[in-house]
C-alpha cells in the first residue's frame, strides 16, 4: 500500500509493475506531483473499464465487485488528496 499526504492507495491499484503499461514501469509514481496523481487517476479509469474490470467477462460477480470497490475507494482517496485531478466517468 502506498501512503502519502493522508492518502492510502492500495498496491493492487498501482500494481506490481509487471502488469502496468510501459510508461508506468519506467518510473515510480510518488503522488507528490500533479502529473503523477493524474497518471494514477488515468490508470484507475482504465482499470474500471468494463473489459478490464471483468477480464472480458471471465471473473466471477463477487470478484468484479471486490475489484470495483477497491478501485472506487482508491479513486475517492485520490480525489480527496487532489480535487484538481480529472476523474473519468465510470459505469
């Protein structure tokens, strides 16, 4: 879990590094800069897309709900940290 500036983002949201897009793998995100916070928000939005959230329909309903709850919680924590971060509408 990453903790910084009164914000806790679960490590599952940030990933281990191996499954993240190449630009995320090349540098650590600190949440100290607006750019890093926006990149985390973009990653959360991508993870919340129906295809990614459900692994193209392969996950059980309970696992999808668990992932959704985790991601929406991280999104809320990120927004509390920086209300200027652009959060994308999710379903």
